[in-house]
C-alpha cells in the first residue's frame, strides 16, 4: 500500500510538472513519449545512456527561465543540451531529470560589423556565424571539427577549440558577453559588448563550466577580419618524432601559425580510404599540416621558413596551397578523421588530453605501447601546435567487455598526459567521462575551491549534477547511466 501511494504521488507530481512546463514553453515544446525521448538519452559519447523524464524545447530566454524555475520549485534536476555532439558525456541526462534542449534557439540576434561582434542564441550552429559575416570580410575563429553541426551554446559550455586555437585561442577568447539563466530561474547578464569589463571575470568563469552554473541564452561573440592571405603547407615525414620536432622548431623560430595538425600513418590511411583526397602519402609515418595567415608579404616569408624547417627535420615532400579550393582539399582529410575511424571500425572512443609540445614524440610512443598492451589499435590525430591529442581507440562494442577495457585504456592515456605535465582536456570538456580523473590533476583543496564557486550559483546541485567533479560510478545519478555492452 505504501509503495503504491509513493508511485501515485510521484505520477501526480510529474503530471503537475509537465503541465507547468507546457505552460512555460508551449505544448509543442515538451517531449514526453518514451520512444521520442530515446533521441535524447546520450550525446556524442554513446557508451553511456540515460533517458530523461521529459524534454523541453524553449525558443526564448524567458521560456528557458520558466523551465528552470519550475525545476527549482519542484527540486528536479535538469541538464542543458545543445546539438548533442559533445564527446565527454556533458549532456548525458540523469535519472528523472528535465532535459532543456536549445536546438530551437537558433536566431542570429545582431550583427555589428563596425565593432566586430555578433550576438546569437545558443542553438546557432558554429559555422553559421562565419557564413553570416563572410560576405563582409569577417569570420568567427573557433572551428571544432564538428563545426557544421555543433552549436555555439555547446561550444560555450565546453570551451571548445579547433584547428585555429593555436593562434586565436579557444571559445573563451571570443566571448564578450552572456545572458544567462542561473539555476534558480533568474536571468542575469555578464560581460558586455567590449573585451574588458571591470569586476570579476564572470564571463570567463561561465565559459567551460559545462552547464553546472546555468544556461547561456544569448551570446555576444567577437569576429575577426578575414586575413589578406592564407596558405596551407603539407609536409610528410618518415617518423612521428621528426614531425613533432618540426612543430617545436616552427614555434621556437617565432612563427605562430593559425593552426598545426599531425596525423599518424594509421589515421592517414583511414582518411584516404574514406574521403579519397589523394593528398596524403600512404607510406608516410606522419603528415604535418600548417596553416599560415596574415599579410601577403608575411605569409610568403613564413611559408619559406616553415618549409625550410620541415626539410631540416627530414620531410620528404612539401606541398603548399594558397587558393581556396586546394586549401580545403588539404584540410578535408583532417576534418574527416573521426568519421574515417568510424568507417574502418564498428566503434571508436576518442580521448582529448594535452601535453607540452616537447613531449609529443614521447607521449605518442607511450600511447602506442599502451594500445599494444591492451590489444587495441589507436589512430592519432591532434592539434600539434598546442599539444592537444585526440587518440582514437578502435573497438567493437558488440563484443562483451571491450567497452570496459577501452574505457580503462582511455583513462591510462589521460593519466599519462597529466604525468607528462599536461591536462585531462583541451576542448572536449570533462563531463561524465573524465570526472573521476580530476583528482589526478587537482588536489582535494583545488577541487573543493571549484565546488565553492559551483555552490554559489548552484546550491541545490540541480544544474547538470554528476558532471565535471569526481562522483563514483556507484553513487547517485552516475549509477543510473547504463553501460552499453
């Protein structure tokens, strides 16, 4: 009898919550059928899945605030989700939560070319920003590989980077101001329309907070003038160590490329099998892609300097491209690296660690050793200029036990990055994938200090609980995420 009463009370509570949410965002903005909720049970990290209790699809700041206020009043956990492309489980629902999806918030609200800024809603896709301003000679610099599908709101939550983060920085370097809904449903504004504002840098605090402090509903971005000249240099090497040394030598020479990327032989062949660019020599141990931009005279000088450095480090062949079509062709394979891994393996698990540039050759050798020890093939592609690694561990999820082994292998790679003076993440975030490893990088006082900040904004732990900070897999909502075996 008591159990039946509890179930009845719970059903009554959720009926009231759903009715309130329908009032806040409209009936067409609430998803509640079980089969429809399957779409939202995971993000790009598909190994963990949890169906939310209900999904809401707001269109405005006020609708987001209304939904969050309802969650606050009923003490219901909620999770924000953008396009669902994140790779760290940052948008993984928790049990009995409301999932607030910003996909319908896709308006570009203001374009101010004179002051080089654009204000957008969080559901705007990354490359839509550049498309909106490119005709006037501007662009938005952060460019994750998923830029044709990932949203600005998700980029803000994870502090995403991309190829051009070496020279131009990651998302936080391009966000001027934010309109936020914080976990009690209040609407606040941080930052502004100019780069530097007095007081605490709350904009910087929020970018990369992974939905634990609130939801960004309007984002003011900095845009840049399109460079006068862009050149891409492709160099191939007979060993990865030489490619890594070329990267270090280019940076130490005073040249700061817009981006530098390395792919190993395994990745080269996977890409060529998939996209067939015929740009990358299949017998190369590694290729190095260097993009240079700026004034024509500057780019011409740097192109020769980069080519000379690559030759000194044993590059066999060097290709350069100044025209748009050829540049895009040279980059096409790199942009398709993750898709290529999916083409040659039933499943893959991508990690996102960072090491100092001087440790690149060392860490790649150790990653190969770890792969051999665990019995899994690993393809390596990475932002070489800032040491941001993306090892792709190939496996078959249909074989029982493989995911658990691969997850452990990914953890060993992350620990290795930290041991070599690096970081757990360069751009994918911590989410529910890496939170248990935070104690390898931060001591108890460090983590407690960060949690004090979280408590100021999110005292009831309703906003994206179980993410970013260590939570044992066997405790709380993390226990309810189902491993797909």
